[in-house]
C-alpha cells in the first residue's frame, strides 16, 4: 500500500503481524523486558499475563510504538510489507487506564471528535455507544468516575475500525457489573480482529487463544 496514504489504509482489510526479535526494554537502571522473542499472528487473541512490574504494559506500548526497545527489533508487517511508525496509529486502537481523555469535552463532543479522526467499525457506532453507556449528554468528562472513563475508553477502542486492538488492564476500577459489561461488548466486537490484552486478572482474557506469560 502507498506510504502515508490515510484513505488507502482505512479502506484496506488489515491483517498485521508483529514479531519481537530479542527485545529488551529498561527504564533507567530497571530492566522490565529481557530478550523477548515472540510473534503475534493476525486474527488471533493473545493474553499477556504476569505479576505487576513484569512488563505487560510495556509490551503493549512497544507494539503500539509508544515506546522503543533498548535492544532488539520489532517487525510490524502486512502481507510481508513493513509498517512504519508513521502509519501505525491508523492501524490499531488502544485502551489503557493511564490514557488521558480530553476532560473539557462532554460525552457527545468526545464521541463526535473521536470519529472525526477515525472510521467506525460499525455503521451505527455513535448510537451504539450512547445506548451502551447512557451517559448524560452535557456532563464534562472531568466529572466522570474512573470506572466511567474506563468504559468510554474501552468502547471507543472496540468500535473503531482497526484490525489490531490493544487493551491494557481493561477491567481496572470495575465492579462486578462493569466486568459483566466488558465481557458482553467484547464478545460482540472482537471477531475477526487481532486482540492483545495485558492484565494480571485472568477474567480479563480467559477466552484468549494464546498466552504470553511474563515474570519479574
């Protein structure tokens, strides 16, 4: 596909393969990932599992291009064609507790802004989100609870047209009702996509076909 062609990228049915070759990552003197070699194949579901501090979030950030490895190589490719870091943001969607939302916007404004930049996976995405969350239209995001913000991040990631979906600690700050909600929308929206979930909670990714287990 033509490099930096945003329209062409959105129109493609994307199947991205991600290969870690001897990847290590450290922050200062702290090494969180050491010599990791692993391949994430297209249209599969993966759990990244391990205790706190084992590097789960760092693996997701490396996949997304948010962080760079100190050693080793990450190869992202579509039909054996390399994907550049400039093209990567249009090819994936990401949700994490540490992501910030524009808190001065209200519910409707945020949804409209998001889908002005990214194409929706389903034709009625905005209405689907409104029905699923039922948030007050004019309430600013800054006034949402952490659980409400997390639901919004998740549903935006899952309703965005992207073949690669990265979810970090998806049920953080969720009660039992929130976990049930998460499992329901995931079942609806995860088909025919590569899904990678990083979490220390098995309930977040029990259905995944593959597991990458990290240790301290």
